[in-house]
């Protein structure tokens, strides 16, 4: 029995047999010398293989467009461009002539060197592009070597897929009904594969380093996409524990449907709104299954991050329209792009910032590129007729930035009018409160905002000065730190005094243990990963607003984080088994 801990990338617990998919590494590349007069025929072989590969990729692009989205299809469009890359072709030709080795060997060496360079790059976007090079390289080599590649589309039994890395074409093609789980050596929570796994509801643990070297094909494993645990060859006791956990998980999911239609209100009739956070348009439909009453945060930057460039107005318009249509008459809050920090788009940003988290991020970037910003604002305006759009600006640090963003919003409206492009009246425009300076001037910001949305992931990071991705200091990032509670109170009270609603879309909103505290502080809208909604609703339905207000008052008097946590635990003990269903 071996236990691994990876990055929990898509929730769900699975016990099953693995399917070890290592086709990238298993095939040896033949190497032999050729005569000078064979150079021409080797070159022609390559051109024919390129042609065949291009046909395959065109087929995949069409499939992606039909089954997923135009944005995913763009990956294959990029693959096609690589096959037409003059520089690549000329390097292959030059080295073929100079080295007089068979074309498979020359081609493999060049693409291998290229992908190694990309893997070594500091920039995560470039590192992810190595996957695309590997995808194309494998495709062309399979054609040259006449290898019939096993397609994951042909999987005909239930498996947990174990891979080093999943190529974009594999993710798209795999038989999603048969892939019950995914474990992978590489990848993180925001990697392409993680996002797709969540959109397809496939539990996934990524970033496991060497799992494919430890696992045998067909071996039994258990995996938990919520905790990140993967256990190879589990013993009886572990199997029993996980079987129980699956039972509980199933019960929890079954309970979702019973609670889905019930209102999110306390025992004494105080009503709040529970919404979902999404990253890609395809997620929008799914959130309704968990009882989401709207989208409280659509992280629009993923439209830019995945293809690595600015999405054009039409593409953005289509994406926003898709989300709005999927949500019908429920509100959809589109956050303008939050690039920068750890979400770098090489085409747009200088990556040599000393402190990227304090740097050219989010609305700062948008205001510096008003042309790009207005493309997004126009796309939002145009899509607004498809549903109930709301828009909000990330990382506002003070009123000046908010006013500039609002004046660009007005300019975008004027441009739409000039071009006779209709849009909805009175689209609410909100401010994200995720920098301490915004929380401290929330009363001023409320005058110009239609709502607030508190981004606690960043608010905690910036108020306690702790990089949340740094595991050495991560323990300091406590949502119940007295400073965080004061900033929350300040923001929510300022919203209410200004006559607007206070929402929260940071991870804190989805932590059911903190729900009574947030209720007591007066939060109106809780937005979270959709899976968390039923558990939060259950707690809300078991609470009285009076008890929550008392709890919040007590918590605000605490001097230590641990005191606040103890109060929350005490509250939980007293309220177990309330009204819920
Ligand atoms: C936040 O900071 O809490 C937030 C919701 O934004 P993001 O996690 O995208 O930075
Ligand atoms: Mg944020």
C-alpha cells in the first residue's frame, strides 16, 4: 500500500482499477543513418506526415467546436499553425541535411529540445505549451512510424485514468462515461485539464509527481478528488474506510436534490442568496443542479489564459451569452479580467515584476489598456440582452480607479449606441473588495457601486501580508483573524449604509463552518464553488439570524483567531440537527 498526496483538482471519491496511459514514453524512436541522396525522400515523408496530421487535427477542431466550445477548438487551431511554422520546417530541413539521420530521429530531437526549453521556462503559460508540442510531435511520429495509437475514445470499461500528462486532444477524445477518475503526475488546480475535469464532473488528483512510475496497469487504487489522497493497492481497512466515505458522499449528493429547491433562509425566516463561482462557460448549466441562484463570480480571465492571448470581442460575446442563456433569468456576475499575479498572459504582460501580486494585476492592467478593457465591456453589454448580466471590477484600491473604470463603462455604452448595438438597461456594476484600502474606504466606494463582492482570497492575503500559495507561511492565512473580521464588518456595514448589497465570492463564502458568522455579519450573497452550496444551505437553514448576530458580535470582540474558532465550534455543537430539510 502506498499513499500519495496530490493537488485536489476535481471533487469526488473513486475506488477502481487504473488504466495506465503512457503511450508518450513507451515507443522508442528508431535511429539510423541515411545517404545524402535519401535526404529528399525523407523530407517528402515528413511533409506527407504533416499533411495527414493536419487532417486529423482539423477533425479534432471540428469535434471540439461542436462538443465543447470555440475556445477549446482554438487549441487545435494553434496546433495547425505549428505544423505550418516556417521556422520549424526550415530547422528540420537544415538538420536533416546536416545530420543525415532518419527523419523520425531528426524530428523527434528538434521537438524534444523545444519542449524541454518550454518545460524549463519560469512562465506557467510557456510550460503548458510544452504539452502542445508533445501532442503534435507524438501525432506526427505515430504517422511516420505507422503506429496505430490507442484512442481513449475506445475505452470500453470503467477506469481511473493514470497519466503523466493528458494531451488536449486526449482530454477531448476520451470516453468520458468510462473515465471515472483521473490521476496525473503533473498539473495544478487551474491547469487546462483540471478545468475540463471539473466541467465534465470527473474526480481528479493532479500534481502527483511520479504516480505513473509507482502504479501498475489495472491495479486497484482509491482516490479522493477533494482531499488529494491517492492510495495504491489499498488494504482491507482502507478500502472499508473509503467505501464508507463513498457512501457518505453519495448520501450528501443525494441530499443535494432534496435541499436544492428549498430556500436559503434561517429558521426565523431571514433570506440570503447562494450563488456559484465558475471559470468556463460550460460550467454554467451544472451549477443549477446544486441549487445556485445565480453566478456570483464568472472569472472571465480564463477566456484569455487558456489560448494565451486576448479573446476577441465576438469570442467574448459568445462566451458571456452562453453563460447568460444557461442561467435564464438568474443573475450572472461577469468579473472583468483579473490577469497578472499568477495568471500571466505572455502576449500582454511583462513578466519581470519583482512582486507580481503587488503589481500589474486585474483592473490596474485593464485601465492601462483601455482598448482591451473596452472590448470586454462592449462584449458584456452586447450579451446583456441574453439574460440578467451584472459586471464587477477586480482589485479596486480606491475611488479613483472605480471612477475611471466607470467612465470607460460609459464610453463602451456610447460606442455600442453609435454602432446601433442594443444592450440591457441598468446593468448593475459592482466593486470587488479584496484590498484592505478598498475595505477601509468602502463607504466612499459604496456611493458609486451597485453592489460589493468581497474577494476574501486576496483580502486575507493582502491584509495579513501572506502569499497564500507559499506553504511556509500559509498557516497565517486565517479567515477568522480578527483583522479580517473587522475588514468584513467595515465593508458589509458600508454597503448597507449606502443602500447596496454585500456579496462574497472568496473561498470563505463556501466554508459551511463559517456561514453563521457571515450571516451574523450581514452578508447578503454567498458565492462559491457550486459543490459547496448544499452544505452551506444546510447550515443556514439550521440557524436563527438572532443567534448568528450574537455570534458575530462576540467574534468581533475576540483578540485571538483561536477564540473565534472556539466560538464557531461551540455554535456548531449547539445547532447540530436544526431545520435543514
Ligand atoms: C478573491 O480574491 O477572493 C477572489 C474571488 O478572486 P480570485 O480568487 O480570482 O483572485
Ligand atoms: Mg481576487
